[in-house]
C-alpha cells in the first residue's frame, strides 16, 4: 500500500479534549478511527479512549494479514465498545454511562469500508469534489433531510448537539455501514469530529486539500478551523489520508508498507488519559490516579477484545 496520512486533535476553547484519534496499518491493511466523547456525560473522554484502544487491539489481533470481512469487523467492534462502556460504568457505579460518537474506516486490497455512529463524519473526495459522506445521526440531520433547515444553518442551530445514536448508554446504537468502495489514485478520505466540520464546510475542505500538498494543507486547515471556533470552539480532530499518492500531484512524503513483515503493525495512537473523575468533575488527576485509570481502561478492553 502507498498513502500519505495526517492526523491532529485539538481541544479548541474547551478545558479538556474529549476527542481521540488513531491509525494503525500493517503491510496490506489500514485502520483509521475517530471518537468524540459526548460532552455533558461523565467520562466522555473515557468512552473515546476505550473506543480507539479497543479498535486498535482488535485490528492487530484480527488483521492477519488482512481482515476477512472488514464491514463485519467494524460493526462487531462498535457493538463490543458499546458493551464495554456499559460494563465500565457498572463496575465503577458511575452515575451515567460514558458515551461517544465514532467513525472508523478500513482500507485493504484497494477498497475502503467504513462505519459510523453519531455525528462524527467521513468524507471521500475525488478529483477535488465531494464523492461520498456519512449521514449524521442527529436532530439537525433529520431537519435537513426534510428541508426544514439548510446545510449552512446546522452549525448554529440550537439543537445541533442532539444525537440519537451513540456508543454507550441504555439504547442500542444505530450503526451505519458503507458499501465496499473502490479507491482511485489521489482519492482523499477525511474523518472528523463535529468541532471541525461545523466550521469548515465540505466544499471548502475540497478546495483547501487541492490547493497544496496534503501535509501543508491539512495543518493550515486545522489552524483555520480552530480560529473560526473562537471562544466557544469545540474539540476538533481530523485524520486525512490521500490514497495511492501520485508524487506528481502531491510531493508530500508517502508511507510505503511493502517493507513491513507479516503481522507487523505501525500505530499512531494518542496516549492521553482522562482528566475527568467519575462524577464528571474536571480536575487534575494525581500520578497514582492516572496509572489506575490506565489500568482500569485496559482491563475493560481486554474483556471485550475477543
């Protein structure tokens, strides 16, 4: 495989960052996952942390050397995350179950497969145009589908944060799966949280990503998104991959996986730990509490990875 990849996550104007992002690849397959812990729920960042770590561990366990059924893997892993969050909440008698949105994509054999829950999005751009995108599980998407609001009104609508599907909580999540999608040279897949897409519309993303090499355009776009968020800006995160990069079009350094051994993986996974206690209060954790939080999260992941 050959691709150019970028990822970044920023807290915006919030006290903490509840977004988590990761990408993992072997010789013949690539996984990207983004989770946006739901604000207002205790431990949103715990939910996002469990999500990306469980995805990463299951991917390395099952991709030997590729996933036999990528869509089944995505669906099953999201269901396991949902169960793991419920288990975590019960174990520690949390007032509310940690909750998160999620979008994840697997690329292998020249095809992309993706799944999402909530309003974290995936865009596929081809030849400078939006080719495909996920549809949010949200109140504003419902209103948009019925022609009651416009796309430009979503970012400022008073009910823009009402999500009807997520991982965690008492209700089983609605998990949307894509079709198997053939990728072409220079196709761009972009995963993002709502703190990003509400301030940078898709048509502008397409223009920015075709105006400069990916590793120049993407950081510039993140800085612009954070600036537009202003004093009330949400956490914002992106993972962007340009597939089968043509160096004549984009001279950014590309990742080549042919030199990896079978069973060998490269992982870019945030190591951030929660800074919110189980009651939902924001405070600094002691070193002992940080170590305990890591151990508790890892123990939960181990129970649901197989």
